């Protein structure tokens, strides 16, 4: 029997693993570098997404409606941004690879942490920013850069590190169209916070805070109840080209500690975008979706979306609006956060 590498603690100066990862902050996430999407933005993939999420905003598929809108032509749903860059999956062996679409680069922080005793993975935060919407024919290249590695943390799931990276999306003609800041928790589920030494004491003092500004709230958005079924979960995962087994294989999901298959973050972002644009209409342009993930969204648990306008102001593009929202089920908050958008004057 081989010994599993022993994780070190953040208070131990010999925490060479974290030091090694910290040295790579600001560098590409893996050795592969930039990743060009397998296909240009195209109408069939947009249609699959809209069908899976029942998103009927006309500017995605109706050329006449799109031409008459502020967009001027067909646009892709903004929450699809990450979908375009996913590589083609090798389905054989994907379960054994933990859902990776191909052989994982062993030099990435995610792989290194897994190899050093932190096999668990939980997505915790997603922040999408859109400089402009994509159009059919755009061909996207993504570039992922490691932003931060947290000190060793203890949570209810286990002990591990929060890993954050930022992916930038650029078209062939050089347009930077958007970014995603994504955070995961890589953890050892066999350990608890009690296994960690006491955190070092720090000098008293408060961190500087941003200057508050006067907010101009508005009214509530209509509630939306999503009947989450196995089909809803699987359809969203496949439409977003995410073949991770936890989203379609119940036995695999339960072996990872989940109660059932559960919705992937791309689908959650898609429903968040749909919830807001169903209210705002086809002339809305989302500029940011920032959510924190919590309880899983699983079959049999209705997911209720609620939200309200929490800030608004005049903008060169017309009207800037901030919507604060929650998506909850019987387990608690599945997602909470804000969406920013502009509306024509």
C-alpha cells in the first residue's frame, strides 16, 4: 500500500505546496496556454441552449426581432460565454478522470492539489462580465490565469484551499468580449477544521472599505418557480457541453457526497440570466452576473427565483440597473448575488 501525501498546514513554513502554487499566481492555469473554441458561435448550439432552458427571448433565434432590437442582429445568450470554449470531450473514461473532458494537465493547481491529498472539488463563486454579446460567426479563444490560492481553510466539507482563476475571452478579430472569475474549493473530506492549528493572531484594525454611494432601489421582479427534474439537470449540462458525471450519473454523484445529480453552474447562470431578461425584455443587455453558490439544485426540489431592483441610474447606454436575486430550494440558497444590465432610454 502506498502512503497518500500528507497535506501541510498554512501555518507550517514547510508548506511547500502552497508556496509552489503561489509562485504561479498571474501565470496561465496550465501548460496548454490559450484554448481556441472547437467551433464558432453558431445557431444550432444557441437553439439547443434555448430549448434546454426554455429561454424564449426572441433576439437569440428570431432574426427579424433581433434586427429590430438594440442588438441589431442575432446574439448568443450571454451566460453561454464559457460554453463556447469547452474542448470536445472524450467520453470513454470520463468517470475515471473525475469528469475532465480529456487527460488533465498534471501541472495545473487543481491537479496538483488533488495529487497531494485534496481530491474534493466544489464550485463556490462565479463572476461573469460581458463587454459585448457574441454573434453567430464569432470564434472565441479563452485564456485562464491563476489569480489566488487561499491559506489552508477548514469548512463543514473538509480542509483545503480556495483556488481562483480568471478566464478572458477574445474573438479572432481581437475583441475582448468578456471575462469570468471562478472560484473552487479543493479539499480533503476526511479532515475537519479541528485538525488545523490555531490561526496566528493579527494586529487589530479594520480593512478599508469602499465609499458608500446612494442607491436608488426599484420594485421586485416576478417570482419564478423552476420544477427541477432529472431532465432539467441533464438537459442543461449537455446544452452547456458539460459532461461531468455528477450532472447525469446518480451513483457517481452520490459517491461524491451529493444527494442526487445536481445542476451545473453554467445552467444556474443561464437560468439567472433568463430570470432577469424575462423581466427586462429583449432590449436589455446584461453586463455582469455575480453569484455565490450554496445548496445543490437537485431533482424533486423546486428552485424559486426572487429578486428586486436594488440600484439604478442614468447611463450613456440608457439606464443602468442592478438586480439582487436569490434562487432557493428546501436546502436553502442555491445561488445568490447580483446581475447588472443596461436598458435603452
